[in-house]
């Protein structure tokens, strides 16, 4: 499910590259486990910050990054 969600996110971003000159720096509010921010950072040369009210979701972010083979993650 995570992999499919990331594929959708990246497909949406790829369609915007002609319209938006740069995706960063960025701030993602309500990031959950930050898979959207990480997908963005691992596809494009941008930096950003992801936050969520749920500390539990944010604690899961490193595990989610490892499942998706992402090397970069937001602060």
C-alpha cells in the first residue's frame, strides 16, 4: 500500500514539473510518517521539513523510509 501511494505521489509531482520551477524548500503539515516528503526529497534535489501532531506517526517514519528504500528524509 505504501509503495502504491508513493508511486501516485511521484506521478502527480512529475506532472507539475513543467508548471512549478522548484518544489523546495517545503514544509509538510500533517505528514503522518512523512512518506510524501521523503518521496519528494528522493526524486528531486530539494530539502524540507515534515511535521505531524502524532508523535507515534513521526516515530514510524524511519521504518517507512527503510521499507521504501529512501536514503533522504525530511527533518
